[in-house]
C-alpha cells in the first residue's frame, strides 16, 4: 500500500494490470464541538470532460443521484455521523465502463448545511481517501488529508483521471467554501 502526499500523482492501472473495479473509500472524524447540530459529511463526485466540465446532470453523483447514467460510478449510502472505524462513505468505479467522454472523476467531501450550522473542516479530523481493488479487497493507496483546513466547508479529496490510455490518481486535498452549489458551478453545473 502506498501513502501519498498532497499534490502527488500516481498511476492506477499501469502498475496494477487488469485493474478495472475500484472502491474509493473516504473516512473522517468530527472533533468535539458544542454547536448543537449533527455533522453530516457527504461524499460527492463529478464526471468531467477534457474541458473540466461535467458531462451532464447525471454526472453529478451525490445522495440524491447515486450513480451516473452508465452505472459505472456508484455512491454508497449516506452515513450521517462518521462514527466508527473504516470508510464512512465510498464510491465504486468500474474503470472499464466509464464513458469515453469522461476524462476525470473528481471525488469531494462536503459538509451538509455547513453555513447554517456554523461548521467547517477545522472541526474535522483524521480525514482520508483510499483506493481499494474491489475484486481482491487489496488497499492500493491511501491519502491522509491532513489538518490544515479551517474555514473550508468542503474539499476536493482526489481525482481519478485518464492519461495516455491509463487511469491515474491525483491527491488533490483542495478546500473550498460555498457548499455544493459553489462546487457544482466550478464543474459547469447549476445545482440551484
């Protein structure tokens, strides 16, 4: 298993011949806070083309749209607490089934209703993303997202992208503010 640093890019399929089904697992803990609200972190994904724009409304994978039109990207259920060990939410990706126009799958974590609840990633710890071979259950890589977030209400954890006919992994770890609507807008969608 390979441990990655922010900004590091590594190939998935080249060094793992025959790899086609992966599980992208994400986990986190919330620090003690007395705001009186539950924390509800959600994993979301965007299937984007070479121009960095989502390939349509079904290319926005979230709790109300758990898979893309091709069925190659599927989101697990909505874990509303983040308690316990292991992945809190995950996305299964069938790399060989991803439509040709999809250049990249951006995997993000968003704090639901963060502005209303006065919550941010400064109150979240031990966040990570990992990639598992879904057929052998072998963990291929892990990226610990670190603790250097304060006011951000979401973050782009990683990107799974095509490069010269192979799939690669990019440890992004980039925070953002403004909730899902703001994030969707960066990928050319109106999540009104």
